[in-house]
C-alpha cells in the first residue's frame, strides 16, 4: 500500500482577513499525482506553501487549476488529464470550494472534478462543504 509524501505546510489564518466571492475556502484531492488523499484550507489573506523539493507544492497549484476546469495542456505538465491520476489508482478526484455570492452566508460552492486514466471526466458543481 502506498502512502502520500509529507504534505507541504500551508500557512494562513482563517479567522482574520476579508474574503470576497470566489475566494478559495478548501481544496481536497484523492489519488491526484502523488497524493492518496489530502486537503487544505487556505486563509483569507496571503498564503505561503513551504516544503522541500518533491513535497507536492506545485501539485496543489495544479489541483486548483484542474479542479476549476483548467486544461492540462495549458499547465505545461502533461498533455492529458489521465496523466494526473496517481500511479496505482484508476481515477482521481479534485474538489475546490469557493465562497458563494454575498448574502449566502458562509456557504461555499464546491466544484468537483473526477477523471480516470483514460481521460473520461466529470465536472459537477455542488453547494456543500469539502
């Protein structure tokens, strides 16, 4: 059984600052690149991702871009979505929760993208917490 590498440190204070609609509240991945399962909640201000080479810092940025329906070819890392599925897994899942419109309280909208090694994909939008 494989395990994920140590997660990079994500620093941010979720209790301070000001969030606007579209702010990222949570990113969660499963079987994505080197991650078996991981999630992080960035703070409302500047966030710094620290870690040694190979810890997965760039993978978190790629997860955000792909999770929000970015094209793999635009990222310069792989030509096909299936190449981002963790070795030994059949499919990957990315959830990115963003703050909804004003007046909706603190409810986020979760954009979920699931894709297999064969490139089959499914993108959905849900109102829930990741």
